[in-house]
C-alpha cells in the first residue's frame, strides 16, 4: 500500500511539472503569435503616435520639467508638492489611453515610474520644512534624481525596442 501511495505522489509531482512547463510554453507561443501579426500602415502610424505621446509623458512627469514648464520657482515647499503631484497625475491621466498600443510590460513600467515620481516628490517635500522655498526643493530633487532617471531611460529603451519591432 505504501508503495502505491509513493508512486501516486511521484506521478502527481511529474504531472504538475509537465503542466507548468506546458503552460509556460503555451504563454510563450501566444506572446510570439501576437508580436508576429502584421500591422497595416494605419495601425503602425497609430502606434507610432502612441509611442511619441508616451515619450512626451516620460519627459513631462519629471518634477524639474514641471517646475520649469510652469515657472513654479516662487512657490513654497508644500504648494510645490501639491502642484507637482497634481501635474504628474494629470499627465498620466491624459495619456492613459495609450496603454492599448504598447506592451503590458512597458505600461507597467510607465505606471511604476509615475508612482515613483509621486513618491519621490512627497518624500522630498516631507523632508523639508513647509516654509522652505522652491530653490531648496529643486536642490533636493537634483541630488536624488538619479534613480528616477535610470527608470526613465529604461522605459525609453523599451519604447525604442518596441518601435523598432513594429512590422
């Protein structure tokens, strides 16, 4: 009886492993068939516009870009925090429809970058006095911007990769 139970256990483990491998290859195959579909010239043009808008989004959600674009140099730290977070959310919301034209991985990265930018603005603001001016805020943002820039560069590389693989 014990021999029978051991064999069933081994068979169940082998079956589970084969099932997981099957699902993995099935998903890989479905990803390949989606990417290999020929796009019409109109679809390519629409996707290129979406990639352009996402490139602009990545540039426009940078806190320093917002500060310079809206000339927010005279605001206090707490006012600047509110304006920056509001603008990051507005830029993201304006471009949210572009997610249907890009890969899921790229869109998750865009969402992650947006969340990181908001968290970064909140973190910098919370570590300054509420009456500090924008100059202090900008100084702190400049010191801490390297990780966010790496994420944006990674998203831009992913964008370039997807554009080059349009067919």
